[in-house]
C-alpha cells in the first residue's frame, strides 16, 4: 500500500520533469548553416515544440544571422522588414506563444538555399491527468494513509495521480477552514 503512494509521488516528480521547458539546438550538431545542407523542415518535424521551450541558433556571426519573419516574408525569403533580428551567433529564442514561428538567415541567398525554419508550437495539452477530475472522489485520508492489512484498489497511475492531487487540495482547504473558524471562536 505504501508502495502505491511512493509510486504516485515518483510519478508526479517524473511528470514535473517532463513538463519542464526543453532547449532545442537548431540543426542539432550542424547548427544554423548553409554548408551542411541541413533540412530544417525535417529537423523541425522531428520535434514537438511547446510554449516555454527554447530554440538555440548556433552559427558563425560573420556569415549568418537569424531573422524572425512573417509567413509571407518566409515564403518569399524577403528580408527587408523582419520582425526581429539576432546576430550573436548563439541566440536563444524562447517560444512564448503557440502557432507557427518563421525564421531565416537574412544573408542574401541563404534563405533560398534552405536556411529557413518553420516551427509549430502546440497548444498546451488539455488532457494532463492532473487536470482531469477524478472519476470517483474517495476520502483523501483513507487513500494517502491506507489502513494496514485492508486490501485497496490495485496500483493504477491514472486513478492514483488525481487522487493524490485532490487529496492535497482538500488538506489545504481543510487547514484554511480550520484557521478561519478558529479565529472566529477566539
Ligand atoms: C519585401 O517586403 C516589402 C515589405 O515588407 C515590400 O515592400 C517589398 O516589395 C518586398 N520585396 C519583394 C522582392 O517582394
Ligand atoms: C550559448 O548560449 C547558451 C545559453 O543560452 C550557453 O549555455 C552556451 O554555453 C553558449 N555557447 C557558446 C558557444 O557561447
Ligand atoms: C485505472 O483506473 C481507470 C479509472 O479508474 C480505469 O479506467 C482503468 O481501466 C484502470 N487501469 C488499470 C490498469 O487498472
Ligand atoms: Cu546564413
């Protein structure tokens, strides 16, 4: 029984790790370049970008730069009016909204040679187990501190995770209620 609680806590920690922002180096080891013939469309298609993730453009700033552009500019490789320009050679760009983000190198000829990146940032997932209401609402105390020897439900990730979360919320609410009503009495 205790193993079940430990399992649920380990699961929470792992899920916390998984939901942390990721850093993606554009082009992986090749970086942001024209000479390696990197297919940046293919590179982006192998990743799943979320809000809060960072893309890192690494390149020699003598030869390249990074321009964030609109879809129209991206399609026509028109670098006359970029949204923003990065030139350090080690540019971290944090993705703060969902949808497509368009980048290319503004050095003449590089965008048409394929140094262009279209990445799609997905909407935040709405089906996280923690945000789903539990199918049943057992008492938090009997589930988090189960009585010894009493057989409980089998370990079940999808059932135990929300139970632990709801249990925590209920404990906090109970503490608040105790505090408020305690003050009323004095
Ligand atoms: C590039 O875009 C600008 C507006 O941002 C426009 O004035 C210009 O004509 C475009 N150039 C080409 C070659 O399409
Ligand atoms: C590039 O920037 C990242 C942080 O954004 C840093 O960790 C890394 O060491 C930098 N690399 C170079 C070559 O400066
Ligand atoms: C876990 O619990 C859910 C709902 O409580 C149920 O639908 C599912 O079949 C269970 N899975 C296992 C492996 O017991
Ligand atoms: Cu370039």
